[in-house]
């Protein structure tokens, strides 16, 4: 059964006649289309893909034969409206207010537009074997660039120089960064999403280093924290705390576990050590076609882990004005545990 056919079954189960898919990442997942103007209409026995003249040749190569491919104008909504009927779901998290207004204005009587949530994202969260292979390859390539970066050293270089060199190396190896790398030394490490700047990395600091690869359409994500020489006792203590919490969180990963339950494991350990206020983000998130997708591991998550989800496990402690520590692995959820795709060591490593 193709992805489109699987989604059509879900659409029927939701008592919808059709689903209008407008998010380009979801369109790519369903059809393979990599252009920048496409949409789908799924329902019953219908699988319809819309694009305009600029992309018809590309669609002929990328979109499977199970999809009807009527050529549309650059503005797709008029052609889509001509094919919708009954109870039609739409992606309310992605369709803009303007697009929805235009859709509603053009819709004939008897058509009911219904917010349908994240039906495609729920399918995307459970990875197929080929997807797992691509994500694993992206993780392995990122690990290679980490090792290359450490061999070049960090002390005396700016955060931006290290980050840009890694981006260039990823491209040399045939990938793209899955997000702008984070290289945050000393007090900058206390900013979870710090942007690399002109600060020179000194000796005796902790450096939070967060990087991923985008390879063959799929992402990876990994964080390590390194020392550039001897660090203070409290910095080392925080590092060991985060490492213990991260290992405990990994131990909680398995199919059926609630995202908030997996998040609670490292959060409670960090809070008991007196650093509850210094861990303000979620423990993890899904990774696939996008570097941030479902399921989430967090205090408000309503997700449950399923076999072949791919998630990060990344607790951290951030000491304002002083330093930060984050350790992140990328794992595949299995029936009774996980398979770790991150191959870098996690004991505190001293680099030059």
C-alpha cells in the first residue's frame, strides 16, 4: 500500500470525504515531489496531485503513477476547488488565513471545510525501513564531520569559524546542514539556541556543539559538549549530571511510552540535583524529513512513542552567564527499547 493509499484509509476513518494537503513537506512525503508549488487531494479512490506548468516535467519523473496529475495554473486553489466535494479536511497548522479565506470564498454550497490536524505528520512519524537507512546515513556522516572538526581543534578559533567550516565540510561530503550548527563556548553555552559569533574559543571552557546533516532528503541531529582544557569542578559536576540524566532518559525510550513520561525521567533527576530551573526545553523531538517534527518528548506532549519513531534525547543544564551542557543522541524507537544512531563518545572529552 502506497503512502497516499494509507492516508486515504485514514481520511475515511476520520469520516472525511477528502483531505487537502498543502504543506510542501507533506506533499513531498506523499508523492516524492520536490518542487515549490504543489498540493494534493486525497479521498476514497482519488489521489490527485496539482502543480503548474513549471513543474509538470519534474512531476512526471517524481510523482508515482497512482496519482492523477492535472495541470493547474500557478495559483492552485481554483483548480483544487473544482475537484473538492463533501466533507473536506485541511491542514489547519499549515494553511494560512489568507489561503483558507480564498478557499472558503471559492467553495460551492454543500462543501464543508474541516480542520483535520496533523494526519500526514502522524504517518510520517513512523519511519519505513528506507527512511531509517537514510537517517542513519545522515547521522553517520555528521559524526564524521564532528571527528574532522575536533581534529582541527577549537581553541583560538571563533565560534563562527568552526561552525562555517563544518557546514562547508558537510557540503564537501555531499550533504547539507540540517540546521545552522551551534557552536557556543563559555557563557554562550548557557543559551540553548545560541548563534555562533565572533567570540574566540578559549582554553578551559565548555563548548556546546550541536550539528546535523541533511542527506538524501532526511535529517540527523546530535549535540556534544566538549572541554577545551581543565574546567571548574562545578562545570564537571554539571556535565556528569547531564550525562547521567541523558543515559536514564535513553533507558526510558521504548514503544508505548508517553512523551511526557520519557521527558520526566531526566527532568526529575536534574531537578533533584538543584538545577530544575536550568533545564527549560523538552527532552526530545522527532526527526525525519524535517529536523523538528513529531513525536515530542516534553512536559506538555500528548504523544506516545511508537516502534520506528526516530527521536532525539537531549537533556541539558544551562548556567546563565557561565556555561551550558547538552548531550543529544538520535535514536530509533524499538518495541522494547531503542537503537542509537549517534556514534560519538559521551564522556567529557578534552579538545585543543
